[in-house]
């Protein structure tokens, strides 16, 4: 096999929580007087940490927030977001993702998650994937968000593999940059498929089966 493991980003790859994030951030923005939080602003938040996402909103505010207030705002957004996520179920896992994951595992590949989200375990449980992956590296284990490669390097460490033995799957430019910076090959879905640094542009996540073998 070309690779021994595949490391997946979560949001936008395994499942789509974009609308939940957008709605939760928009609700928080409105609460602090930012009424022009847009879809374009939401796109800037793709693939980056919760605190970095908050700063994108705060740049639109005339108010000054202390570090303590920022932490509280980020937690407020997270509570809004988690209440929305509570409606998720295994039905939210697409058949193409489910069948691809099973096919890769059947072929002996190790599978891992490398996500900046601190809600990774909660989401995986809601999707019925709580015990599916061989390793899960998430925002609770890292101090630097993407495009820093820390989360992918942590996933590889948990798998006891070198970056060159792992393929990263991402939907965000910051994620592709993180993978390449860590010495990984990177497959891109969605907007990341057209990013110039992407090793393998995917038209469908099912393309991974042929690429990884």
C-alpha cells in the first residue's frame, strides 16, 4: 500500500457542521452588537481554532474585550453550537463517507481524526463513530491550530507512524497547509481540491480507496 494510515479532518470531511457553526457564531455576533457577520466571514473561520474564529468576529466590533471575556465568549458560542449538535445522529453520516471508511479499514489501513475542534469526541459519538477510529487528535490536545501541523503530527504519533506513511484528508486551505508543513501528503475535498498545494484533488471521498492502495 502507498500509505499505512489516513488522517481525516472532521468538519467538512467526515460530516458537515458548517451551518451549525455559522448559526452559532452569528447568534454570538448579534449578542455583542456585530450585525454584519456574513457567510464570507464564516469562510474565513474554516479550519482554524475557536479563539481564532472569535477574533474574526471581534475585528468587526468597536468594543474592547479582555482575554477573560474572550474565553467566556468562545465558551458561550460553544454551548450554543453543542445544543445544535445534539440533534445530530448516525443519519447525518453520508453513505459515501460510511462506505469509504469501511472499505479503507477492510483493506488494513489505520484511520485517524486530526481536527482542531474541541467537540470532536462529542460529534463522533453522535454520528455513531465513537469507537471507530484508531486514533483521535483534536483541539483538546494541541496549543496551535492549523495551518500549524501540530494536530496531524499528534495523530501520527498516536498511530506510531511517520508523516510520510500517512495521508491527510482536508477541505480547508489551512488544513492542506498544515499537512504539507508536517511532511504529509494531502488529499483535498471541496474547496481544498483546487488548492495548488493539494497532492490529490478529490471529486469524491470515495476516490481515496484507489489513491491509498
